[in-house]
C-alpha cells in the first residue's frame, strides 16, 4: 500500500491558476450587469501573458512527472492530534467567552473576525484545515472509516467559529485529493461535478436572496429575486430571459473580482515611492497575521481599492498590488506566485507522505487567487507550511 503510484495530469497547480481566471473571464462575457466595466486590452494582455507563462510551467512540470500520487499509509498519532485540536478550540471558546455560531444565531453583537487567542488561533485554525484534508487522504488510501469520521468531525470547528470560507476551502482541497487519487476515467467525475456545481449555485442564489431580503426588505414588499437584480443593476436582457434569476448571484460573485480589478486599473492613482514598495512587500507578499502587526506598529493602512459596488469587495490576487505599484506590482505578484509554487514542488517531493495533501492545498491556493491574494490570507496559505514541517520529522525517522 505504501508505494503504489498514480501519475496525475489534471491536478496541477499551474493549470488551476488558468482554470480560475478562465472561468471568471467566460462568466464575465455574459454581460448581465451594468455595474461591470468593459475589460481593457491592457488587462486582457496581462492576463493572457500570465496564462502563457503559467501554462508553460505547468506543461513542463507535467512532462517531468513531478506530480504523482503515492499511497502512503498513515504514520501519525491521529487520536492525539484530534484531541489536541479539540482542546485548542475549547481554550479559544473560553478565551473569547462565546461561540460565534450560537452568538450569531442569537443575534448577539459580536465581531467574529476577531475571535480567538492572538497568533495561537491562527496556527490552530490552519492546522485544523490541513489535518482535515490529511485525514481524507488517509481515508482514500486505507479505506478506514475512522479517518472519514474524524475528517467530518473536524468540520465542526470552522462551523462553530462561523468560518464559511474555511469550510469551502477545505472541501475544495478534499476534492483535489479525491481527483488526485482517482485512477479510472475522470469524465464521469467532471460531468457529475458540473451538475453538482449548478445545483450548489442555484442553492447559493436562493439563500442569498433570503438573506438579502431579511436585511433590506423586512416588510417583504419585493419578490426575493428583485432585490439582488436591483442591487446588481441587472440588464433587461437577463431580466427578461428564462434563466433562473438565482444564478445572478453566482454571476456577480464569480466575475466581480475581475470587474473590481478593472475598476482599480481605470481609476486608482498609483504613488510610486520607496515607502509604497516596503508596504507592498509587507502587505502582499506576507502572511496577514504578521503583516497586520507591522502595519499596526507603524500605524499604516492598506490602500482602499476601487469597487464597482460596496457589497462586492474582492478584486483578484492583483487589485491591491495595483493600488501599491501599478502594473509593476501586479507583475511581481504573479512572478511571486509562480516562484512559491515551483519552490514548493522542489521542497516537497512526491515520495513524501504529505506531498498529496500539500499539492491539494496548493491547487486550492492557486484556484482561489481569482478572488483575493491567497498568500496574504494565512487561513489558506499557512496550511502549506505543515506538510513541510511534518516531512522534516519523516526524514529524521527515515535516517534513524
């Protein structure tokens, strides 16, 4: 079981970068909203160049057979780690004196973004996410339902903290583990995923309409779908079409990062200065829990990006980079992403028992760059540290 190898072509982080931005570009062409500015030739040229570079590196990595799935059995003390995670969350709940999920249900006025023991909670939350994905990998390899049960159990904690993003990212990484390990024809998987995605997007739209109605139209004077169509300035062609109006939510959230990036490129005034270079390095090429400490010490605020609407706040991995250093900032950020990905593949070899978990998280990392700077967002990027740390222990065990 330990040395069975599966060659993999479609779980390639460089291709995930292309996939994320390509989906957003395709959805953007639907042109359902007046809010969205036309994409400029300069921005399209920049994206196409990054596609070519990322695709070329991805093709090279694939031809070299760098990404392979080894079926390593678990060597860690699973029960001890799960117990430690559980105790860690109990400590954070005691420290915060509330559990965010129940506080929100009870309409209590709390800031769940500031939840937990500083620094310790970041490490705990990121390790929990990594370990959730690792447990699913163990289940796939060993077919022991105990691993699946513990994997599902660990999902309880991001739910209790009301961290919906962590749940989504963990599910994404788990899917990549499944795709990574699957040995048969994957066409049926892709078709199934396509159907599931459309169902989820429909449900996402329905829930979004309900939540928006409760917030804005408490007297229920409008139909549920009308509220979001008005907020998102839907065009008549879409409103009159037979397409379910619930999909307008998905259209906005999938493609608005590109719209915000274009808005930023069109209207942001860039100040090229040495101080901006330093702030860019700290604010874009650093983990958020470290970056925020430096900004707090020196009383520095991150630049405000231009937005097409106040409720659509993300602008891809590049928007804030442009606010700091214009096209130079965007170019450096792209090269940094490629370098981090390459170095990760160099450091973490396929023969490492934590390689598949790390690659699954890395795929999620690159895929979600369409929404924000996922390196700055330590909730995901810091998960990449744990396979490296655990691999050091693995190497010492091999030597001894």
